[in-house]
C-alpha cells in the first residue's frame, strides 16, 4: 500500500474519532488569551446538564436546589433578574448565598441569567464582579433586541455592533462570556441566528457569544438550522434545550408550540453530533415551556400540579436529553 493511501486512512480514522472526543471536552477559558476553538481540549467527563431556575420560581431558593438535585441535574442556571431567586439590585448579597448552597448540595453553577444588554445595563458591573468572584464564567444576555420593521433593519443591526462591543472590556476584566439568547418570537433579533451573528462575528467569541436555543432556532429555520449553526459555531458558547412543533391554528395560521424533548421537530442527535465535531464544551441548560412550566415570578407563581408530577416531567426531559447526547 502506498504512503498516500496510509495517510488517507489515518486521516479518516482521526476524523471519525472527533465527535466522541469532543463531547468530553472542557470549557475554554473565558479570557481573551484563550480562543473559542480551544474548546476541543480534553477533560475528565461528559457535558453537564443544568436546569434554568425560572422553572423553579414556585418554591424558595433552598427547596429549588433540593428539587433540581432530586430531578438529577448537574447544575442550576440561576435567574438574576426581577422576579428571580436573586434580585439584581441585591446580587452582591444573594448570589453568593445561592451559589454556596447549590455547591454544598453537589450541584454546579457555571452560568446565570441576566438582563444585561450592554455596559450601561442596570447593575451590570456589580453582577459581573460578583459572578466572577464566585467562579461563574457565562451569563445569558437580555432583555432581547427587537426589530422596528418601520425602519431599515440592516441599519438597526449595524447600530447594535458598538453597543454590544461595550461589554468586551467588562468581560475581559472579569473573565466572563456574554451569551445572547436566540429567541424566535416575532420581531426578536436572533431567532434565525444569522442576524445576531452578523453583529457579533468580529468580536472575540471568548467574550461575546450565543446562547443557542435548539427550539427557537428550529422554529425559525426548521431543518435549515444547520447553515446558521455552521456559520456561527465559534460563537455558540452555551446551549438552551427545548423541543418545538409547528401546528395549524383554527384560523388557518401556523404557530409554534413547545413540547417534551423527543416529541417535536428538533433533531437532537444530529445537532449534538455537529456540536461535538466542532468541540463545543459550554453549559447546557434545559428550558421547560411545556405543561405550563414557563412560570412567573417568585412569590406569585403557585405550581398547579403535585410536586411528584413536576419531578416526573422534568426528569423525563433530562433522561431524553442525556440519551441524545450519548
């Protein structure tokens, strides 16, 4: 056999091994000295799965941790927003307590939810300084940017570039990554990925990235999700897990509906195989927007089902996701 043939065979074997290796990759460092593509370096275990704490706002913080642990999650993405378990104006007092109790229970905290859009967002520096001091590396951004369809949408995207860029220095200072959530609701920027990626593509993905939502990207792109994912993969730093279907309403119009994992359109196996092949190693968090679990604010939301039923619903999605990831 020729040397060229041997070289080709070796290359095929190497490429075939990439997905298996990448799913055990460690997260890249959040600082600018470490590029996003360094995510493919090896680590000690598979990706961990967290629960977004919004879906636990029917119960106090200590019990919310107990519920997440009983359900089998590895982490909690705490909501540092109005109505969440951690109020942004009290982040310096409340987030350390939440993180301490979470970690004492054996769960991790690598990501938080915020309303930070730019450096002028209320409490932005206090949130980042506190989170960084606790070893948290990622924060979800929002509120969401929206289109004004009466104006030039391209000009609106261009105007976002310097605004988002104001977070670069903050993130460099505190070693954190801002991850914009790709929401598909009408008028929101980012559901199709291409638009928000065009805004951030020239910014360091170790500092500015995407919280790539599987349900919302399928709602916008259907089976065409993969073109945008291939273009934006360096900036996909975190994954939000949902499943979705399109259904025809009585008025004849089509709408989206979130459903339990595996019952909708999202091709999780293909998505995770692709993400593994590019070395994704960031946080993975499940969102529950089916069975009425989207929820409302702490202190006002009352769970309309037995606790055992809630645990059964969330465990079912968690088990399904781990099966897809395997």
